[in-house]
């Protein structure tokens, strides 16, 4: 029989799950001060060519900026129909080209059919 992991609601107060980040230091002798161990603190190395990178990490083509009260506010806009169609056309290139050709042929037939009436 398989057992599922325990959750905090299934056990009494002694269970703490945490998020596996680990401690960044330890408590002092009197227990009121926390001493940071700088060997445990994460450091991130920035690449040398970062200044040449054109797009900032928080920038997306699905955002729009507005200036309100002298501050720039960035809104994330929803995916629109045109965005969906562009993604579909990129993923289905053959079908997209065939659809365009057929729509051109239908357009020509409609214009010639309207002239005869």
C-alpha cells in the first residue's frame, strides 16, 4: 500500500515542512541575535557581456507602459487573438501558407462572380 506524504494539517504542532532553502547563519548564545554566516549566503555572478544584452529581464512583448502621476507603470496585457494567430502561423507554417493561398483564390472567385451578376 502506497503512503502519501504527511501535510501540516495531518500532524500536531511539531511538523514543519519548510522550502529546502537552508539556514543562512545561526542564533547567538543568548538566542536573541541571528549571526549571518557569509559562506552560506548565495552570491550570483553577473556575466561580463550583460551590458550588451538588449532586452532587460523584466521586459516582455506582452506588457504596456503607462505614465501616471510622473511614474511609469507597467501592465501585463492579456494574450489577444492576433498573438494566438501569430504563434499558430509560426508553428504550422505549411498549413498557414496553404490557407493564405486558398483565401486569395476564394477572393478572386468572389470578385469575378460578383461582376457577372
